[in-house]
């Protein structure tokens, strides 16, 4: 039978606040275990949580960027379960009253646009980490991550395939990073995704039994895991069995999902409003203030680049991949006034150099002003496009200004027609046979003359000037 | 009278006049502890050495002329308050070796006010009980009759004040745990408005009900301690940024013209006749003082115990989840795996009553039962709160018995949890409504057991409550007795 996959994603994004959600401890990744802790995040007896306001603001940014309705009041709830990385025996999360709901994001799929609904966004605290000893049957608990703020972004079951799921995830990732509220690092776990997958016969409306997939720590793995799960469920259904509602873990090495726990074994989290916290009240003035801090989002930026700079959609996509790259490009355009040429240079040499060195645009040794200056020098004929290649490489390696490099290398282009005309008449005089051939209509020998002029000038002659002069002089009009 | 038998304000007068020193007062208290503690057993942990050091420092401060609100006064703490470097057990085996790395807010405030901390007092395990019998460290005995309970859960703090084993103490009150033992031990005990005193550092039993308050020998001392411990704390989200008045300014103001509500639902069958007679007498006293008593109704009174025994265990089941043997406290040995460790640790670490309440609370929050129990209880709780709001529209304060009976025999109710739960029948409502309540001695039974009367007022009306209690104390002229120890 032909099935249609129905997929919903739950994304956990760690927020880039300086301090944790309910205490003053640092959120920095990678510290010595248990050094970013205090009685509050250690879950000591008698401690109480106090909400970090920045977390609410970051949540609001994401809510506004994904067109969610922000509720005027929301509550924190306790999610109760036992695990050694959860020092209080409950996670402070949000349940019955989420702060933001009913949103959507738009993405480009197969040339068209598709909206994926956002069911809700809520705030919660992260748990710690267990470090298992490889040689002894002991585990250690690192509570540095305990209390690091998270937002959970739950999508509607609007996704219809593994590729689409990956595309949605990329869009979400891009927005979070653009908003500068999450570093998006999937390997370090600051951007995590679980997927709910079910199948139904194509053309039907009711949802099939779903499984929840966990442990996918890259975009590729999310896509692979969902692809696998779709095939597995189709096989189960085709063989006349029923899909079991359960949680399954993705095994990256084996490329399969394994059953982790069934519905019967599922936790009863016994959610109830956390009596240690008061309701969070969000008024219109606060929403307005956060709205004013929102940057232009990637999709809007992409569309504006196409419109304003007349560059192809593909180029706009590349140039808006990150906020800093887009800012870099726009600065070059502002200073050079050449959007198309600027995009060629940024997408070409600049990104190539950076990729080779695995560097971020922020660390690029070529300042936007230097690149704009180089573009101006090409435009006014001081250097040729070919020379510019050499100049840009040197700019990247040395960080020097283009003028200095041109001078050092003696790269200035010869555009003086008088000097070139003398040289050309000399070459014509020395090569009567080729001149005769050209005049008989063998235009192929034109290239020979160009080569001769270049040789004579050490490659510094302005090609356009040579072309024009040669044509005139070979024709014998001069 | 020995120094240990005096009140805070009497001792402060002597300290200011140079008639005594904190070292002498502290020595008197420690001597008294040595004499009677083997019988009363009010303390879990005595802090003898640090108390002597603190007294010496207090005397130096007094010599420099720096006398603060509690300088040099020996105060005991219920063993539910986290004290930096001093074992804090909450009366439980599971925390029998727990040494907090921090001081709770009230402990910081007491220290900042110059108090001498004498030790950590006994309590029902995790404050769950009305008799101090559920403590892992054994029962505290009522100083007035050593065969009887001191009340609970703050029984150690109440008994220590009654037996002069400290000058005053702090307890916590989740359903009556200050007021009921105060009544049964013949001392003054106040539970402030929820949000008035910071809970930071108070080991949680039921977070939406817990509140810290003082045990003192008279109402003036109560006002002195309230001045020290009250106030907004940015470390507690439910703390209320409401101004703290000088509670001493309410003393001796009189209650002429006050309307005093007598809730008809509080004079029930099962109330001890001697208690009822004492309360009727208290009503006559306040009328003689110029107040007018009127009947008021708190129609949802019948539901208080039921609501309480859903809300409190539900919150407790979650609050006590952190005691899992992983990070601190008791951990069982020979565990097969993680689940086994959890089960063994919690089975052996908690006592019967605590486990009973964890089970009740877990059940009440379970999916499928939440709506019928926890949600319903929360809704009824709102009605109970409204009862009080409506009553306080007609009266300035409410007068009730504190406890339906005087102190009962040790072991008398341990096998009957329902009977035990009913000892808090008059005190629970104030916690559910979040309002302040005070218990003041109002007489003795023929056999010499103390009886307490409870006054309740609206949110943040502790000043008026103290004013009322002070006037009552003045007019009632209850004979000052000392337990025969
Ligand atoms: Zn912390």
C-alpha cells in the first residue's frame, strides 16, 4: 500500500542567556564538572527557584519570529520523574498553560512555499549529564547543565517526509541562530530534536499509531532516522501487523531505530503547577519592547536581497545563511555600490578562503571596506579581473589593503593607449605573415596578436584596450 | 527567677542596664538544658560551643554599644531550617547526616540581629505530624506532662521554649505546626501570612502552605521576633514585597470597638469540654476589653481537612523526590542497580507517615485522578479562602480554639492517622487561605495542661493580630506557671 508519513517535531533549544533559568550560575559549556553549580541548581533541601527574565524575553523572540500568539499569563509546572541527572526529582517546565502557541513558519519546498504549524513554545530547565566510567561500573553526574534554560518548540503534525522534516529543522535552526538566542550547536546538544512519526494510507485523514524517535544529533541523522522509521512502519503495516506506540532510539552506526520503552512503560509525569513560582504575566508593552529588538529574519532578508540588489534567489540564499555573512555582504554593497559584483566576490573567493580554513565570516581578514575598495579598483580599470584574483588572495593572507598589495606586486594595469599603440605597431611590423593572414579573413590569428602584446607587457595590459587597438590597427585603418 | 526563665524583652532590659551578660544568659540556658533535656528531648542537635562563642561576641558588641534586635538572646531553630555547616535532618533518617552548605534567609536574619543559636529542635519527620512522634530521633515530651506529646510538628521548638531550654524559637507551620504545639505547651506561637517570611532555606513540606513563625513566652517577644524575620526576599518568588511595620508599635493599643468573629462551624462535637470552657471564657475576656463578638460563618470548614490532605501530600510527594540517595543524605547499601537504590534508599530512609503521604500525594497527582483530587481540592481551597474574605468583611479578627484537645498521651493516636489529622482541624484553614494566625495561652485544664486560643486576621494583618493578642494577654491575666520539671 502507498502510505503518507505524518511527522511532528519537538525541538529543544538551549538559550544563550549568561545565567541559568532559576539561579545565578553560569551557562557556559565545557567547564570542569559541577563547578557551575549552587544550592539552587543542585536541588539542595530548602532552596527556591527565581525566574530569569531574560529567558522569557528569548522565548518571546522565538514566539514572535514564528508568528505565535503570546499568552498574557502562563505557569510553570513540575514534571516529576526520577533520574540521577535531575537533582530535584522533577523538572520545572510548562504544561497546561504555555506562554506561546498557534504559530507557523514558512519554508521553500520543491520551489513552492509550505507552512508548518507551531503548536506551542514553552520554557523549561535542562537536566544534568551522566558520565559513565568506561572501565568501572560507576556513573558520575555533572550538574553544570542543570538549570540551563531551554525552549521547547513543538510543531503540528504537518510534515510529510524525512526531507521536509530536515528542511523544517534547518529553518528553525536558522531562525534561532539569527535571533542570537541559541548557538545551534547540535553536537554539544544546544539544539536537539525528537520526532513523532506515523503512517496512514495516502488519501485518508485519520492518524496512524505513532512512534517517538530520539537520539538524533545532526540534521542528517534526523533525516536518516525518519527515512528508516517510515520504511520500518510501512513494512510492519504491509505485513499485517500494527505499529506499537513506543519510544525508539536512533542507532547512528547501525542506521536503525531500536525500541526503548513502550506506552505501558511510559512515565506518568504527574504534572502540577509549581507552587514555588508565580504566574508569568506578559503584557502588550513587554511584547512590543521585544518586538522592537527583533532582527530581520532570514526569509525576509532573502526576499529583500533579491528585490533590492537584483541578485538571483540562489545567491540571496547563500548570502543570508547567517546574519553576520549577510551583514558583511551588505556592507560591501554599501561601500562599493556594486551588488552583483560584490555577491560574486563574497560567494566566490571570500567564502572559498573561509571554507578552506574552516573560519567564520566574523574572522575574515578581508574587511568589507577593503573588498569594496578592490571592487572599485577593478571598476576603474586599475587592475584586471585576473589581477584581482591575486590581490584578493593576498588580502586574505596578509590582511593588507588592496592598494598596498597592488603596489608591492607591481600589478597596475597598462591602459595608456599611446604606449600600447607603439608596442602593437612594432609587433605588426615584425609579423607580416600573420598580419596578412588576418587581413585575408583568418580571424583566428587575432589571438596570436593578443598573446604577443600580453607577453610584451608582462600580462599587465588592459585586455579591453588591447582588443580595441589591435582591431583598429590590424584592419590597417591606422 | 533564673535568666533562662525570662522573656526576650526582660533580658534585653537587663543587658542594656548592664545587669547581666549574654554569656550568663547562655550559660543559664545551657545549664537548664543539662538539667531537663534528658526528660524533654527537645533538641536533635545542640550547638553548645558555637552558642558560647556567639554569646561572647554579643557581649563584645554590647560593650561597643551595638545592641541589635536580638543581640545575645539564645534562640532555638526547628531542624527544618538549613544552617551552614550544622547538620540539618528535618527529623528524618534520610537527612540524618546532611550538612547544608548555606544558611536559610531567616537564619541569616537571626544571625544579623545578633541572636545566639542554641541548636536544632526535634520535629515530626519532614513536618508531617501533630505530635513530634514521627521523628527519626525519637519523641519530644511535653514539659507539662512527660507522658504526653508536645504537639507538632514543631514540638521541639515549642517544648524548648516552655521548658526554658531557650528564650524563644522558630518553627514552621503547614497546617498548624506552630499554633497547635504552642497551645499544647502553653506558649505563644504565630503563623504569619503566606509570603511574609521568606521560605528560602526552609526544607519544603508543602510549598504553598509552609510558613515560618516564632514561639515565644509572651506576645511582646512575638512582635520582637516578627520584626526580625519578616520581609521580602528576592530569593523567594512567592515572597511579597509588602512593607513591614514595627510590630512592637501594636502592643498595648487596646481593642475597643473591635468586631470579633466567632465561627459557628468551629464549635463542634468532639471538642474537649475543658477546652470549650476556656474558649468561652476567652470570648468573655475580649468583650470585657471592649470588643464585640459576633457569629460568623465559614461554610466550607468541613472540607478543610480533606482539601489539606490532598494538597499537602501532593506537593510533598514532589518536594521529597530529591531525597533519592544520589547527592546527599542516606543511601542504602548493596544496590543491584539504580532502581534498586532508589527503592531501598527511600523505603529505609523515610518513616511510615512520610511514606503514607508520598503515596497519597502521588496518587492524587496521577493521570486520571488529577482532576478528581488535586484540581478539585485546589478549587475548594479557593472557596475556603473566599469564606475568610467574606467573614473579614464583617469582623476585624476571628477567635477559635487552637486545638480541639489539650496534649494527648504519647502513642495515643499513632495507630489512627485520621484521629491525628483531626488535631489540626482548627488550624489548617489559615494555611489554606494563606492568612496569619496566632495561638495564645488561655488557661489550664484541671490536670494542669495548657490550653490555647487562636486568633486569625486577614492577609498581612499580623500587626492587628499582635494588637489583639496583646490586649487579650493583658486582660485575661492568665496565671504564669512553670512546668514542674
Ligand atoms: Zn545554580
